[in-house]
């Protein structure tokens, strides 16, 4: 009885390398150790890319590379020149190289548009080959006219029909006009499908940077203006500032300032009002402290006089205490 066929080994039993093609990009080479054809993906210099030696065959399996500006859907990362190359592929895909290929170009554009409609999540419940369902599809897409890539895909498809019709009637101006429309529609289709989200994110990032730069440019000027206004406000009567703040009328025209917002001038006036209040609080505290200090000295003097009176003969000490108290009063 014949023995069942054994399945070829995936890995070499000598070098341990793969004997079958890998799923991603790799090289195919003859192994120096075992002499067999192996498939490897060794890191290149500095850990970048894939190492390719002399005699290697670089292999890119079908479907292993997915290029997209959406990092979640891309199997690689672009350098800046790569983005230009990628967009060039998008815009020139299906275009004709000679006038004789115009019909194949129109067919390619029409098929591209059909693929978008067939894979649209908004139309997946419809049979686009059915006339009634196709009309429903148009109604669905028209609700968000211009916002969906599907809308521009339909216009591209319609544009190809217009070009064919114009060419059949030898209407050159109309054919040129229709091709121009296709170019515009297809550009918007590519934008909506591949670029819009990234353009929007870039715009938001640029807006944040611009706002930060504007704040950095304006803040020093405003700070300098506020510092120059501080002496002006500090010399004013408290009643004047209080009236300006409570009246709600513009402060800028009263002091000849046009470059600072009214909210900022009002805040500065309120700050100076608080300075006046703090000064009054400090004066009150100092006055109360002086009164308490005097009371303590009077009490100490009374006790001293009682003791001295009891001794009956130390008049000189009383004189010295009174002198000391007089000097303290003059300082207070």
C-alpha cells in the first residue's frame, strides 16, 4: 500500500528559513548554508527597509501593499515626495497616452465610478442594476449633494456619457467641455475619497499654530501698554475710577487709549480700585496696632508707678520712664 504524500515542509530543516513565499514584501535568494531557495525579509541598514543582496530577487506578493494617506489602511508610510507620487497615481489613473485610447479612458473612468457606487455603505441595500433602485440611489446621494464621494462619482459617470455622445455627433466643443467637467468632477471625487479628512486636519493644526503665534505676537505689546497705563491709573482719585467702572461707559476715550480692548481697561481700573481698598485696610490695621501698643505702655507705666510709689524714694526712675515713654510717642 502506497504511503500518503507528505506535505512539503514550510521551513528548511538545516537553516530554519522559509522555503515558501512570505505574505509581505521580501527577497528570494539561494541559501549559503543549505543551498535551497529561501524567502526572507531581513532588516536593511539601520533597521530600515529590507536588506537586498547581490543576486536576490525582490518579491512583492499581489495585494500585499496597500497605499493610502489613512495610516490605518496603509501598509507603509510616505516620505514627502511619496505623497506627490501617490496623488499623481490617483489623478492619472486610467488616463490615455494617445488619442486612440480615449474610449478606453472613458471606460476606465466609468468603471471607477461604478466601483465607488457598488461599494458605497449608503447604497449597500440597493441593487444598482435595477432601474428603480438606481433612482433611489440617486435620491439618497442628492440629499447630501456635494458632501459624498458618491455624488461626484455619479457626475463622472454621467460625464463619460456626455463625451461619447458629443464625439458620436462630431461636436468637438461639447466633447471638450464635457471632458473638462469630468476632470473637475473626478478631482472632487478624489478629494472627497482620499484628501478631505487630511486637509481638514492640516487646516486645524495650522489654525492652532497661527493662533499661538498671534498670541505670542500680541501679548508683549499688550503687556507693555498695561505697564505704561499703571502710573496713570494709580494717580487718579478712587472716586473717578469707581465712577468709570460702575457707569459701564467706555474708559478708553477718557484716557486717549484706542489699542486696548475695553474689557482689559476695565479690568485694570478694577485692579487699581482693589489697590485703594488694600491700602485702606493696611492703614486701618496699622492704626489699630498703634492704639493697642499705646494701651500696653500705659498699663505698664501704671504698674511701674505703683511699685515706685511704694518704694517712696526712687524719683529718678520715674523721670527716666516718662522720658522713654515720650520718645516712643513721638515715634508713633
